[in-house]
C-alpha cells in the first residue's frame, strides 16, 4: 500500500517537473503513452 503511494507520487512529480522544465501545458495524451518494447 505504501509502495503504491510512493510510485504514484513519483509519477506525478515527474509529470510536474517535465511541465515546469519544458514550460509546456499539461497534455494528458502524452502522459500515459505506452513505451515501445524491444
């Protein structure tokens, strides 16, 4: 339970940081895009 909370918080912080650094508006289409597998 605590691990899931930490994982979710980290994901949100990464999104917020990327928005701040790149000075772009939030785009939900870019957030949950599946990464291509090798």
